[in-house]
C-alpha cells in the first residue's frame, strides 16, 4: 500500500487549491488520478522521488460551521483511518475558529502524524497573524500560500520523512 496524505480542514481554507498544486508536480496528472468520488478526490504526487497518494477531502463546502457534526467529522475520521499522514489546514484570512478546535481535537486522538498548515500566508505580513494558531496548543505549524506555492516545499520535506 502506498503512502497516503490526506488534506483536512474546514470549508474554504484552501484544501483543493493545495491538492491541485501537489498534482501539478506530475506530468501524468490525469492518467494517474486514482479515482474521484463525490466527496473525496484522490491523486498521485511525488516529492524528492518519493511517491504518494493525496486525498482532498470536501463535499461539505458550505459556509456553515454547523456542518461539523455531520460531514466534516465524517471526513476527518475517514482521513484518519485511511491516511499515513494528515495535513490539517487552517487559514490566516479567517483565523482560528471553533471548527478548527474540534478538528484538531479529533486529530490529536489519532496516532497519525499531523502537520498543521496555515494557508493564505501570501506575504510576510501574514506571518505575524499566523501566530494566533499557537492557541491550539501546538508547538509547530507551517505557513504556506497554496495560491503561489510558497512554503509547500518545507511541509513536503517533512511529510515524506514519515514514509
Ligand atoms: P477548500 O474549500 O478548503 O477546498 O478551499 P479552496 O481550495 O476551494 O479555496 C477556497 C478559496 O480560497 C478560493 O477562492 C481560493 O482561490 C482561495 N485560496 C486558496 N489558497 C489561497 C492562498 O494561498 N491565498 C489566497 N489569498 N487565497 C487562497
Ligand atoms: Mg475543496
């Protein structure tokens, strides 16, 4: 079984943007897409010669945190069950939300490596704002811009070390 990285997080944080960017790294994107389901997209990627499967979770992309108990928690649990490593994405634009705390709590109970990624850090001015995520009680987070790709190399360097 290959290595699987799942991207989880509440709606609109930028999961699909990162997913698409990771797949862009390969030429045979379309052919190597393992499958598409209604609420989860699978694709192949690689970093430094290490192949892995990426899962984009979603299907709950409505602007309503009340969906947590339903779709988001279901998707997070599936990701925990299925993935080798988990990218938990939050975003600096909207900041830390109750749903972020709830997802983080679920992930902490898993025994999987979890990488917390603060997205939409498009320039250095957002780096300072990102420090609010230390309130999750974490020691480390990664800042990235899925839109420009900055920071994605650092996270992938660490993720592939688990494999
Ligand atoms: P998802 O719901 O978590 O899959 O989020 P999407 O990938 O669909 O992105 C939600 C919105 O955020 C879209 O309008 C994206 O263009 C935007 N977005 C994603 N990544 C970034 C980023 O790094 N910076 C900025 N400024 N916008 C982003
Ligand atoms: Mg999406």
